[in-house]
C-alpha cells in the first residue's frame, strides 16, 4: 500500500503540470493540434490513477484546454471525482472545470446532487462558496428542485459572503425551477434590508433581474425600492434600482410622477456619469409613459437633453456614444427637443468612430421633416461616397431608404428627387442591398401614379446601361435593381418614350448573364413591351414595323429558351411559341395587338404585407372542426376490419342530408358567396368588386399628375439628385412668394367675411406643398381585417415561466421540497424527492372543499384589489416619504409564510375593501343555500360587529401611518416594535456544545414533523463523530436510515470546528398529534483538540408541543365564519390574568409560538386560525380585558384543543 | 446579466473564456473568433461599446471591451447592465490581476492560469460579479471618477 503511494508520487513528478502544458503548447506552434492530442492522451492516463492530486492536475489541464476549444465532456465523471475531493484546492479545480464544461445535457450531472448538498452545508465557508459559484454555472431543473431548499437556508447564513452568493444563485434556481420563486420570495425580499451592503445589492440585483422580465408582478415593491433609492448611496445599487424603475413606470404612470423629482435631484447632484446616464434614461422612460402628460415636464426634458448634449460634446467616445443612444429614446416622444440639436448630430456623422456614426444615423431617422429631408439626405449621400467600409456604407444606404420611406413617404415632397436618389444609389459598388433599392423603386412606381412617367424614363435609362451594372457587379446584389427596372418598364410601358429602344436593350445577349429570377422578369416584361409596341404600330398603321418587332422577338428569344434556369426557360419557350403564332397571324394581316395586350390588361394594386394574415375568420367557420367525422376506432371495428366498408356504406344513407339540411346548405352556399365577394384573395369568375372599386369615384377623383413644369421630364443620362435640391429651393421660394401674394388677397377676402385659417408667418412643415400632387395609393387590406397585431411573445422564453403573482398567499402545495433526512436520503430513489402534489389523508368534506375553492377564487380577486389599493395609496401621497427608520427586525422564522405580523395588515386591508368584502359575503351567502337561517342571523350579527369595529379603526386615518413612515412591505404598520425572536428553543447545552431546535410541521406529510437542530461548538476543540440517539416512544418515532435498528444512533452529517454552528434536520413520524410529548435523547461526540480526543455526551429532551404540529395557514373571515357555523367543533377556553403586554404584541406572540394567523381583529378582540398537519382546524377567539386575556378555542379534536390551550396559557403567563 | 467573458490577445488567441450560457466548444470558439474580428478592427480611440448582439443571444446584448497592451477583455452583457459599470469592472479586474502578478502582462495570463488568482481570478471576479451582478469587487469603486480601490480578495490558501 505504502509502496503504491510512493510510486504514485514519484510518477507524479514526471507528470506535466499546467505550466508545462502551456509552455509545451507555445513550443509546438507548428504542430499544436498534434501536441495537444498527445497531451490529452497523457491526461487520460493520469485520470486512471487513484491519486486524487494527479486527477486534479489532469482536470486542471483539461480546463485550460477547454478554454482553447477542446471538448472535455468525456471527462465529466472525473471532474465530479475531483469536485468531491476533501482538500479545498482540488475541490476548487473540480468546480471550475464543472462550471466550464457542464450543462443541462451532461448526463452525470445528477450524480453531483449529494456532493453539492454536502458542500453547501460544509462548515467551511469557502467550500460552500465554491459550490455555490460552480452550481450557478451548471444548475439544471433537477438540481434546482433538489437544492432549492438548501440554498434558501443559506440565504440566512451567518456569513455575508455566503448569503450574498446564495441570494445571487437563487436567480438561476428561479429560472430553472420557477415553482421555487413564490416560497423563496419573502426571504429574498427580506434580504433587501440586509445589514451587509453586498448582500443587499445582490438582492437588489436579483429582484431587478426578475422584475425586468415581468415587471407587473413587482409593482407592489415600488415603495420599498423607492425608499432604497432615496436612502442608498451605493451607486451600483442605485443604478440597478433606477433601471428597474425604468421598467416599472410604463405600467404605472403615477409612479413616474413620483419619481421625477428625486431623479432630477440625482441628475443635478451626482458626479458619477454612469448614474447620471441611468437617471436620464429613466426620466426618459417616465416621460414616455406620461406621454401627453403634464406640461411642466418640459423642464425635465430640457434638463435631460442638455445633460445629453454635454455627454455628446465630451471628447470621451464612450460618453458620446451613450449620449446619442439616450437621445434616440427621447426622440420617439419629443422629437422637437432633439431636433434643435441637429447640428451636433450631423457633426457626429463625421466622427471617426463607426459606432457613433451609426447611432447618429439612428437619430437622423427621427429628425427629418419635410423641410430638411433633402438636405439631410444630401449630406448622407456625400458620406456614402466617402465611406470606405462596405458595412457602414450599406448601413448608410438602408438608413437613407428608411428615412425617406418612413411613415408612408410622409416627408417626401418631390418623388422625382427620390427616384433620382435611388438611381444614384445603384452606382454603389458592392452593396448587398440592391433588393432594397429595387423594392423601393417598385413601391414608389406602383403607389405614386404621378411619378410613373418619370420613373419609367429613368428605368429605361438604367436598363440601357444595364451592362455596366451587370458586368462589374455580377456577384453582389445591385443587379437586383434591374429586376425593378425591367418590371416597371414593362408594366408601365405606355409611358415609354422609345419603347423600341428599351425592348432592344432588354433583349441584349448580355442579359443572359444575369441571375435567373431577373431574367425571368425580363422575359415576362419583354412581352408586355412587345404588346404595347404592337398596339402603337397597328394604330399607326405600320404593319411592317409591327412585323419587324415580331421578328426581333423571334430572333432574340431563343437565347432565353436555352437558359439553365427553369423558370426562364419555361417562360421563354412559352412566349416564343406565342410570338411565332402571332407572326403567322401577322403574315395573314390579322390585327393581333388587341388580343396580345389583353394578356396584360388590368392594373395591379399594392397589397399590404400583412393582408393575408389579417383576413378574419368568417363567422361560423371553425378551422379546428373536422370536415368529415373522423372514423371512430372502436373495438368492434378493430376486430372486424372487413366489416368497416360494408357498414360504412350502410351508414351513408342515414347521413345523407335531409331536405332541411339541403336548405341549410343552400343558405351556407349563399353566405359563402357573400364571403367570397368580400374576399379580395378569392379569384372569382364574375367581375370582382375589387375592380369595381377601382372604378368608383374614390380613387379616380383624386386630382392626379400636375407635374411641375420647371422640372425637366426627360433627363439625359442619369440624373443628379442635387439639381433637385436646388430646384426645390427655388420652387419653395416661388411658392412662398405666391403664398404671400395669396395671403394678401385672402386678407382682402377676409374682409368680405370669409373665414379662413390664418397661417403662421413662419414657414412650417405644412407650408411646403409637395412638388407633385402625389396620390399615394394605400395598400389594400381585407375588409374587416383584425386590428390586433399578433402576439410576438416567444413561447419558449424562459422568463415567461417566472411570470408569477407574488402577492398571493402561499398555498401548502407550493412549499419547497425539504430534505427529510440526510442519511435516509441516499437510500431513496431520486424520484421520491419530487415535490408531490399535496397529499392529504383527511380531506375536508366535499362541500367544504368546494366552498374553499370558491373562497380561494374570491380571495384571489380580493387580494389583487387590496394590492392595488395599497399601491394606489402609496402613489397618491404626494410628498416623497422621508427615509423611515428601519422597520422592526423581522423575526427570523424558518416558516416562510405569513406569520406574526399579518394581523394589522389584514385589518387595514379589510377596512379599505370593506364594501367589496361585504358584497362578497352576500354572494357567498346566496350561494350557500343550505345554511340555516338562524346561523345566517348570527353571521350577520358578526358582520355588524365587524363593521362597527372597522368603522372605529377607520377613524384613525391610514394617512397617519403613512406619514410616520413607509407602508411596511413585509408585514403591516406596526404600532410598536416587537423584540426579535427566534423560533429555535434551547434544547441542551454544556461546555462543548449548545443545541437548539425548531420543530416544523409540513402539510405534505400528514404525520411527519421535521426537527431542525442547530449545533454550536462553544469549545476550542473540533467536534466530530457526532451521533444522535433518540429513544422512540409508541407515538413518535425517528425516521432512521434503512437497516439501522432503533437503538443505533443517527450520525450528524458534519463536523464542527470551534465556534462554528450548523444545522441538521431529522424527520420524526408522529402517530397521534393530540397530545404533547417528550422524547429523551443523547448526543454523543468526540471532542478533539491538541491534547487529545475525548468522548463526550449530552442528554436532551425533545419536546413535541402540540403547537409544533400546527401550520400557519391563512384564513379569511368568511371561510372562518363558515367553519364556525359548521358546528362540528368542540369548544374550550382558558383565561390568564395579569397581562400587561399590548394586545398587538400578544397576538404576535401567539402567532409566532403557536403558528396561528390572525383572521380578523377588532379592537381588543381577535379571531385566529390554524391547522394541524393532520388537518384539524383550530379556531381561537382572543379577548383582552383590563388585565387579563381570555382565549376561547374551537377545534375538531377536543384533546388537541385542550393541550393547545394549556400550552398557550403557559406562553401567556410569561407575558 | 453578463453573458460571457472573453479574454484574447491581439491575434485572436483565446487566453481565458467563460460562458454563462451553455455552448458547445465549437460555438464558443466561433464566438471568440467573431468577437475578435469585430473588436480588432476598431481603432484605439473609439468607444468601447459594440452591438454584437447576434453573437450571443438576442439583440438585447452588447459587447463592452477594453484593450490593454496585447490583451482584449471583452464582456458580453445584456441591457440590464450599466455600460459604465462594466467598463469599470474590467478596470478592476485588470488591476486585480496587476496586484496579483505585479505588472501583469500577457505571459502571466498564459503561464499562471492556475496561480494564486488566475483560475480563481476569472472564476472569482466572475463569481463575485456572479450572475453577474457585480457586488463584491466593485463595491468600493466610485463609478464616476476612476479612483479605484481594489479591495482585498479573500485568500484561499
């Protein structure tokens, strides 16, 4: 054995360590891959050894190789081995490797669960830390589910280092296992007020990250964050919070109003640019949410814009970039304020930094107006010429097109100018966006009727010079433009000046080098051209000319027939045959032009891109319904397959529609016709209403084509857009003069009493009349198209699962799966850990259950309203609340659900929603017809009492609480501070160790309780080999690992170094819970210090009080009343004298120690409710007299009740 | 959230990388290559932000980088991070490295990947910033002016 060890360590000396590996890789520059594969072989050998140090070294090298891009998934198991090393240095290597290479698909990952759990509960904070860090990288849904509870425990670890990590990793857990969000949320919220700033900021981060995805669920946290924002000085936290508010304000504009002031203060005061920037961003978000909001916010906008200008003017490129980014957000809602900085932004276009130029371009998009469009585009065009990088040039190109075409060409006053711009853009070499230009050309030519003539002349020029485009730029997309050019020339051939010339241009042999789809369009449009030439010639009586054209076609078309592109080939051969046929006819002097042009008669209308999608589903049409009933595959048919057809035939006559059906069919047919008539996509034989629509006055009567004669219609060669700018200026000047003249005239007219709008003296956008009377044909949409846009939410978005209402009270079934027993755990199969659906042996009676569901529904509604009311209330208070004193320390209970302090909240909310609540009550009663009358009366009486109480409580205006501080988030306004309490009670202690325990019931297991024992090492020696032995009673038994006997001790799964404490959990099975009981137990351990080791023992008595079987369960007053009415509860009461404590604290004590929740509180009288793990309902009525307290209890089990009351008496006596 | 941290040299050779979303090794290398091409093209005195959104995840993401001597430090983050914050974070990270190695240079990164901090350093800076929401290291930084105090990292050994 020893020999082997020595041998192992000698071997190790020859192993490469990481540095050798790195050096080796550097020395093998030429054959790196070979060297590495050799290294990997060595590593494989090393991994086979038993020595953990060797393995760790190997895994360390693998991690490096992984970063270089080598797959190391084959070593996953070895990584796990290294992770489980006891030495921290190895463990860390293991976790690092795991975090680099593990992912959800790693199959061995499930093996890590127990190891990670062990590390999480390790006494060394670094072990825990490294486990948390690693886990965050490879957490899977399974791991998240199994470990959620452990991590949640760590959130209240004593060390901030661990707390912080635990809080952060919870985010990953939420993502993978969304069910954990609700149970963990209260504690997460607690962490927002953690004394350690690191933990606090971690919590802020997690909540911000959650809220960013589903902001509406976190609106109720706004007051808390607001407080943090006004009190925190940590810029990192502030940034996050401010970002969060940015996400919340769109949902609640009133929040925005509240935020504006502190934010502007921050903007003024902060010296940190990052914070300033985020503030500005959020202010912008606020202003957007207020949109049309109040006028006095123009000051805020001005402030933002000013600050941003400072950023943009800064020499630091980063500031400039972000300034522009933020500016573009303002632009959306307040374009005017940004437009005044046009100079600055145009200046940025000259910046040497491409990112900045792109940002500036974005801004330009929103800054154009009718007035400055030409100027801006001109500037951009010069940039296009200068730009060296193709990406940037392409970006410029798309931007120019975007800018011009935005909102339906709103800003274009002269389309001839635009067409010339487009034509100029075609000269760009190597752009990818030819198709974009082509689309624009088509769009403009189709939709702007007035421009067609000009467009056609330009396009024919383009076609003429097509060889330029096609030859040099074959590979890049600019030849796409020819697609548009050909189509336009063909479709609007009547506008062509020299159609014959164009026809020849399109039939040039060079054309065959173009891409197939363009050739296809060429072929098709050649015929259109041909048709129109034929017509011209025939009308002019030039039969020979017509024949010459035909001959040209017959000569040239064969080049397309040989095309490799199927589409081109098919079209060409089809057309060739047609032309040959025409030629024959022409030879016989038959006039053919009419018929040929009939091929292309009619006009094409633009159809909106979404039109097809928007066709509404006709009424009565169910797309999911079967058209034919599916064949039923009943057993009998399966057995006799042959009979199927036979029977089918027999059945058919039965199914034949009766006469009534025939009528129905006729009616349907009629309806369908109607439907089709309205459907533009249905091809009809009859003249379509669509065509008729064109003939209707609507379109035709719009005055079209009044082309300004100052613009030459035919531009020789390719036009320069610049000349339009000049012309435009002249034109505007002229227009202005005319207008002035007209105005004078008008003034005279006005004297005669004609009322007109007096236009502003300055030249505004509206004053610029477009050069052409432009008639933009709007795109067609189907009638009664659905206005809604499709929901573009991605169903696979992982964050959607986290869209969870956090204000609902926790249901029992939602509790996190708690690890029952560490030792027992290992023997269990993993499936057993799955959080099962709530299992209850004693289910409430059916009626009751039904009722409960109803209640729950109601409660939900009510809760929502209450939540709203609370928030509304906070939002309506105008002055920003002063930083309130830190709220009372919340007792660090292990129970997550509502406890101790719920009482006043409920009441407060009740008061707010009183009216609504009553309505609910009334409803509930109406529905519950079975309830006897006298009970109703009683109920009413109760209600009256309640209302009286509420009215009293109302007298104390809730505003006063408000003024005192913040509405307390995790509880309610507290009158006085409660002393911090711990649910852990001292079990036993000696000089070595202190034991404290907490007993928790869980509704998931009706007869099990979990005992959490905290062991604290008070000595200077290390405690190990701890064993817990408990003497079982008949009634209570400890769950032990399988196979161990009753007398064996159960080991504690950790060791305790001096001064450290840790918690172990044990599960006990209880048969009857109606009486309290005690179990004797002994903790034995070995205390080891420098002087040696001693065996020590500590006896303890585990006290299972009846209260520990209770589980805090919220209950609502009407459900509570119903429960009392049901009458099958036995009653008992106690009275305790000499109590000084305030009623508030008293209730809190009962809630805390006995796991009750307050149902309702009226003055010094309160009803409380709780439920045992076995489903007993326990109701209490607590009344406070002068110096005494009386407790009346009702419970479905009288023994349980009396034991409980005894315990309560003891608690109260201590008060 | 920080989606990935990439460290590579002037020639695009990866020195350290950390991805917080699972990608296959090939994709990771592809991302590093593309990022390198984006970043290396840029001049020294241009801004440190890049919309490289398509590399990792959606268009929400951006690349924030700094270039020190022969090494690029690139962080890929989504919109919930403050751009300036990340820039400072990189600064802190580099200064931490500098503390660890005294005049840190590329060779340190190459040879001491495992040393005192390195395997730790990214993992730790990363864990501190985990998820990647800053707290520990940057806590002492005044974001506005770059007067950064590098806090003591807890020593492991």
